[in-house]
C-alpha cells in the first residue's frame, strides 16, 4: 500500500512539474504517439516511474515503424537515430556538445566531398534583380533584390579559390586547439531567398558570406566581437555575436520574416 501511495505521489509531482513547463503529460501512459512519448522521455525527471513503462514501449513502436515503412519514407532516419539514442541512454535529448559534434562531422563529410570533386557541390538558383520579395505592408509593394549581382559574384568562386577555402575550412574543423586565433561560423538559411551575411569586427575586419536559399555555408573568421547583418527576404537581420568557438546561426523561416 505504501508503494502504491508513493507511486501516486511521484506521478502527481511529475505531472505538476511537466505542466509548469507548459506541457501536460497527465495522460501520457495512454499515448500511442511516438513523438509525444519521445518528448515526455526528453522532458521528464530521470526518476519518473513512467519511464520504465514508456521507454520500452516507444522503442518497440519505433522498431515496428521502421519495419513497416516505405523505402522512401523520410522519417525512417529520424526513427533510427532516436532508437539508437534510446538504446544508449534513457532519453533522446542531445547535449549541446553532442549536437555540435554531429554538425561538425556533417561539415567534414561535405567539404571532403567538395575537395574530391574539385568544385562546389551546392546547387542553387542564381539571383536576379527580378527575384523580388513582397514587403509585408498593406500596400504589398514588391521590392527588387538589390544584392543579386554581389551574391552571384560571391558564389562564382574559381576552382583554385574554392580549393583554398575548402582546405582552410577542413583544417579549422579538425583543429581542436582552444588557443587558435580563428573559428568556424556556419550559417543556415531557412528562407526562400538567397542572402549575404555580413560580419563586421573591430577596425577593418570584415567578412561576407553568400548563402543560397534553404542551404548553408561556412566561413573561417578571426575570433572576436562581430556585428552580424543580413537582408533576409527584405527583412533586416542584425545581431552582435562573440566568436570564441565554432557557432551555427540559423536565419529566416519564410519570406515574410
């Protein structure tokens, strides 16, 4: 009886904790949704007694999903990654360092492929002044892309320049020396527009990086204080950043942002 009372009190406590975080897991034991159960395992306290029930259940659900999935199902990879994490630990929550390591390995693979191909593997639509975007106003005025020529120029790197840039990025990705004077900056462009990200540091230290729509680009810059600016589908982006180690910056989710 005491054990049942303790279990009840524990479940009630964890329910209240979850609700305080803005999520209600009071009926999670009845859930048949993989992502909902996975979110619970990510958020719940390590000692929550419901973990012992839900972890094996969601692992079985993931295994069955993978087994029954169509070969072209894009969710299979996510399911496999979540399942692998659950086999190694009680939660699929990834630490900041682990996420950075995953991003780093993907970047290394990408630039190794480009070095082998002796050219950029990025496929993009060149900008033109007619790549207009609509200002989010009552007038809905279409504004031409004033950075089109500059963007195309930055993307049109000759083979020698591309090789030098790729080697420099790879060297920086492999460099784990905390005393290094340079660091990697990865820009993810989630918008529908080609963009140029400008990084202005102290004195004449300036960089600019062209990033195609729905793609990403990497640059090696000197560590320090920078003002990052960009026009993302007509919307001004500006942010001060201290670059002391590799970082990733994601910009834009739609043409109106």
